[in-house]
C-alpha cells in the first residue's frame, strides 16, 4: 500500500516528485516523468513572445533548463 501510494499517478506524480526532491543521488529516477515534463514544456509554450520573433520566451527556456538539470543531476553520480 505504501509503495502504491508513492508511485500513484495522481496530481501529476506529486508523491514521486516529492520523494525525488528529498533524495540525494545516487538513485535511478523514473525518467518517463522527467521526459514528459520536457515534452510538455517544449510543445505547450511558444518559443517567442511576439509574432515578429524578436522576444525569446525566457520563461520557457528556464523551465526546460530546470528539467534538463534534473536529468543531468542523476547522470553525474
């Protein structure tokens, strides 16, 4: 029951995310969650904030960097 609660997909895997945040590497996270975040950030946000493509959406780039850093954190150990 405890394990089922931990890996429950409710609230976008919030229990798994909380457990990973508390854990220090080395560990092997479920990369499907991290890669899904990257896809949704990439597809769900515009690259540019205006139609003339002069203003880059920095918020999108920050979200992508944060997600990629999470993957790299577990690769480094």
